[in-house]
């Protein structure tokens, strides 16, 4: 009896992962901008992992800090070594619920995603205003939001404090496709 | 500290007073130009060129994903930010926003090795085929579902046309 149950559970699990409920991208794009009168800084990450589960209406994003590329190598070095400490905290994550998920259709639909964002080892609740588009078997999500460096205990030395904005603008573009093994 | 700096400045002033004006100006200008030059060089430090740098680690796709999935913290310590040569079989080739991405097959169910190509290497992606074995050299940035290598270059040029 036990073995049948195990078999059944296994089967259900496999069935679940095979059905079209999970949508995923491994090469989403997240960019951030810091703009001050002295200097504009921007960086881009093209290796964003994002998963949407349509049955639970949840979304999970995971990124590697070292995947952010800057125009200047020196900025990238400071970003990794001094500000984000990417050796200690190699990842940033977001997990959240998609509110009003059922409204999403072929047209651009505004949806808030509410969840927990973790950067630099600090977690914070956040609501990210996003635009969802569901065409065929893809779910495209884009949006823009701001983050305050002090919320994530990211310390900027006084010498460069005027070059780095207190609020960092973040944009994202994630093109999810059905997940097949 | 302040006292020391003050003393130094005073000593300098005394020395300058004993020199003639022309000499002083050339010295100050010289120091100024040199420090500007150094500052500019540091500010514009170039990115690492993956092709020029000798790779720290040579490994198979199977081994690197094994290491990451068994102990990620340990693997992070040994692979993160390193230039790594990975050998494996191509399971997928794709272009995303004019950037080539090569997926290397592993014996794991979910994970693979994802190599994001440099602009140069992207131009050669048409010469590659799924199923072909290949060696790629790139910078390891970590492990999500897959091990990720960025700025990857194709190493074995010999096999490119076969």
C-alpha cells in the first residue's frame, strides 16, 4: 500500500511540473540607474531567473550580484567589493504574490506584486507596480521602482556620497515561457 | 595627523622660498599632470579581457554543477569571479537581444551551465551545433538554477567547422 502511495505522490509531482503552470525565464533583464548632477551610473544584469506559478499566483526572482555589468570596471569593483559585498551576499531575491492575477490578458495589464525583497542580506516588504502581458504561451512582465540604499544597510563612503543617488531606480523586463524539463 | 601635515607644509614652504620661481612652477605643474594622469588611468581601468587572461580553473560541466549543488557556499568561494574553462556538450543555442547564450548539458535533471557569450563570440555562434562538444572560457558569477558564466569566449577553434 505504502509503495502505491509513494508512487502516486511521485506521479502527481511529475504531473505538476509537466503541466503548464510554471512559467520561467533564465535571461531576464534588470537594470539600475543612479543619477546625480555629478555622475550617472548604470548597470545591467542579463541573467535574471524568474518563475511565475499560475496556480498559486506567485512570482519568484533570483539574481546574482556579480552579473551586474557596469560601463567602468572600477565602478563594478567598488559595487561588488565595498557596497553590495557580493562575496558575502552573492544573490538578491524577491518572492511575492501577484495581486489581481486573473485580470491578466493579451493587453498590457497593470498588476501589483507584493512580497519580500532581499538585498545585501536585508529583507524588506515591497509592492512592485508591474505591467503584465500574456500572449500565447508567454507572460511578459516589465516595470520600474525605486530602492533606497539605506534601507538595505548599504553604506557609501562620505567621499563619494555626492556621486551616488540615495534612491536607485530599478527597471526590469522578464519574458517568461512555459517551463519544460 | 593634522600636526604632522602642518609641519610638512611648513617645511615645504621654507624649501620653496629658497628656490627660484621657474623651478617651483615646473615642479608643481609636473606633480599636477602626473597625478591627473594617474587618477584618469584608475578611473578608466579597463574590464578584464577574458581571452587574454589565463584561466584559473579547467573543469567539466558535470563537475562544476555537482560542486555547486552539493555545497554552494564552498563552490562560491572557489569559483566566484574566477575565469573558468568549462568543457561540455551543447544542449541549446540561442540568441537573446543579439547576445548568444550556450547551454551545456549536465547529468543533473534541472541544472545546466549557462554561458553568456561576449559580442565577439556571439558572431561565431552560427558555426556551432547542438550536440557538439565545446570548451568555453568565461567569468563565473554564481549559481541560480544553473551555473552562470558571463563574457564567455569559445576556446577550441579547431573544432568550430566540424
